């Protein structure tokens, strides 16, 4: 709905200028009507009555923009008073009624405007009674009232239409801004969450393995280092580093491809064919293996009737476990952690517990305290699919992460005893 950039001329005139014009018109009419009514007064009391009627007739002209309803009513009362006081001058009192009728028609809703027109026409016709002496004036003013009412009604409709259009435009602009703000916030949240989840986990493993490999290479720095057991272990550690780095690069490449596709850039066939599947619960054994290479032994158990998750929930569950194990690698003192999955009737419960955690470093000249992002990211992922997440210390000095994700309904879900994952390789598919 397009509106002109430059408002109409009448809307550029300030309200104060209209009030000044109304005051000047009221003063002119009050003086003129006072002189007209005073001409027929031969005593003091009739003169005072004439001046009062003139003032009462002039006030609605000055007050019509601020009090349109009151001004219309006072103009009717003043017309009746003048008609009763001096019937011969009743036509002069019809002028203020025309001013107030215009204002009433432009301000009131259609029913009120029609009622005001009917009242004004009736008042104009009544001035010709009882002897029809002022029939010509009544017809003239009645016709003028019709014209003024039509103009005022059209102006009012235009004002209401313009106000409605402006409100619609403002609402549309607010909606678009809010939508753009939400989209931007969601994109930033997704990017930050994915970068943190992917890089924090894999880079933690890379850092630990790189340090371990360096120590082993120092111990085996002999002439025939390639034949020593330390060198063999170093090569194995470096192989893990290489595989982990490749996986991190692959996941980053997949995220970049997704962002490029969201921007409207088509994806090539090579990119689509070379993309690895999105990780899920079926990749937990590989995740546990990486944690073991980083020095943390993870004992995994599962209970309940397993069922397939939707892709988004499957990825969220994997990322929650990944982030929890990353925190164990970075902050845990102990070398063991427990991962427990419970497939209930309505939700999947994920619980990761480690035996003890490191104390937080005290701020110093080279150490700056920064707010953690991992727990917030896990909580956002759980909430995104209608779940919840609790994280906090345990009574034994460790740390526990417990997440619950809703499961799709299943008619054949039955609980089964908990079995260690070491003896149940097919527990998580």
C-alpha cells in the first residue's frame, strides 16, 4: 500500500493555525451577530440577551476543533435561543451550525455523521416555522449543510484511510524488522553453536594428541627411532590427529556448504556427493574412541526399547554427548566418564557423568575469565526440540549433564534391562 511521500497541503498546515483561523472567524461572527441582534433591542435586558446569544453562537466556531461534539450541541442550543428570542434573526444563527456540522462529519463515524446531518437539516427547517416566513433561508442553509456535510465526511474518510494505511505500513515494517532480527539471531546462534561444537571437540582431541605425540617422539629420539615402540605409538597418535583433523575439516566444509545454499548459491554435484552424513547416535562409538585417544575412558550403557530419532533430534543428541565429553576432556581431572542412554516411552534421557573436575583457574595477568558457551549451546539444542537439559556438580565432586529429548510415539516400546555398551555393540544404531 503506497502513500505519497509528500503529505497533502491541508495536512501541512499546523493545528495552531487552524485554531487561530477559527478564533478569528468566531470573533468576526460574534461582532456581526451581536450588532445584528442588538439592532432590535430597545432596552437593556433585551440588549444583554442579544449579546449573550451572539457569544453563545460564536463559541462553537472557536471550539469546534477541540470539542466537536460539545460545539455542535451548543450551536443547536444557541440556534433555538435566537429563534425563540428574535425569530426574525434566526437565519443568522444557522451559520455556526454549518461550521460545527462540517467538523462533526469529519470526526465522527458514519452513523454519528448521518445523525448530525439529520439534526442540522431538521433545525434548519424549524427556523421556517410556524409561518414559513424564512423558507428561502432554510432551503439555502439546508443545501449548504448538505454540501458541507459531504465535504466533511469525505475528509474524514480520507483521514481514516490514511491513518489505517500508515498503521498498516508501520506494523508491516515492525514485522519485517522483527523477522529479520529473528533470522539474523538464529543464523548467528546456529553458526556459533556449530563452530563451538565441532571445533571445541576436535581441537581438544588434536591438542591432547599432539602433546602426547611430542612427548613420545622425544623419548624415542634415537638413531633408529622408527623401530622403537615409542615411535610406533607416536605414529599412531599422529594418525589419530590426522583423522580427527580431516573430520573437523569435513564438518566445517559441510557447514559452509549449508550456509552457501541458504544464500541461494546452488550446490555442485561434487559437493553433494562428497558430503558425509550428518552424525547421530550411531556415531557414538567413534566419539567414545576419540575420547579414549584423548585419555578419557567412557563407559557407555543403554536401556529401554531403542527407536529411530528424527534427523534433527538425532544430531542434537549427538552434539550434546559430544559437548559433554569435550568438557570432560578439557576440565576433568579423572580419566573416566559414564554415558547412559535411556529410551523411555516419551523421551530419550542422556546422562554424562565424570568422576571429578578441575578447579577453575583464578584470574591473573595472563588468564582472563570468559563465560562458558558449551552448556548454553547444549541447553539451546535441547530446547529447540522441546526438551530440557540440566548440568551441575555431583555430590562426589564430579559433574553431570542430563538431557531429555522427546521421542516420536511408538506402539512397541518396552523397557529392557540396562546392558553395558561394551557387551552390546548394536545398542545404539
